[in-house]
């Protein structure tokens, strides 16, 4: 069992930056993949990025590639999402997620067994 707690959301102007953090507690293994998703009210939760807990391999959605960077600190059991050049269309609740089995369909919600409570990011124009 893994618990995830996000932090770092807030209100920022377009063009600004925010760094989201996800504290990971519980037992993880080298097979874990940690992801970030986002969701607006009334819409489906969408994939943002993920990182291999062991090998650090990363993947991004096309909408954030080149602007967002995912990283990890295994010693601190933390996952980060550095978000630069933010746009109003990046306004979502952002969720941290954990896949314990390195499923190949990493961009799908169904790959992830554990979820955080979410943190709101609002980008003003």
C-alpha cells in the first residue's frame, strides 16, 4: 500500500512557474512508475507525465513537453513536477499517481492503483 500527498499548487500568472511535489509513503519497489495527471471539472482526467521509480525514464504528454519536467528524489521519497511557461489552459487539479507494476500503458488512468487527493493549479491570463 502506498500513500501519495500532493502540494505546491496555487495561483500564478501566465508565463510563470510552479513546482508540484508528491510525498510518497509506504513500500515501493523498483517496478513502480510514478505519474502526474490533471483534471478539470466535468472532464476526464488526463495524463501529464510519468517517471520510472528505479531507472528514472520519463514520458510527457505533447501538451506539456518542453515546458514541464518530472523528477524524483528516492532518498526523500518525493516526486516533483516543475511547470514553466504556464498557460491559462494548464488550469486543472493535478494528481499524483502510482503504478506498482510498470504497465506499458503508462498514459492510461487504469495503469495506476494509487492516487493522491489532488492540488489545484490556476493560471490567470
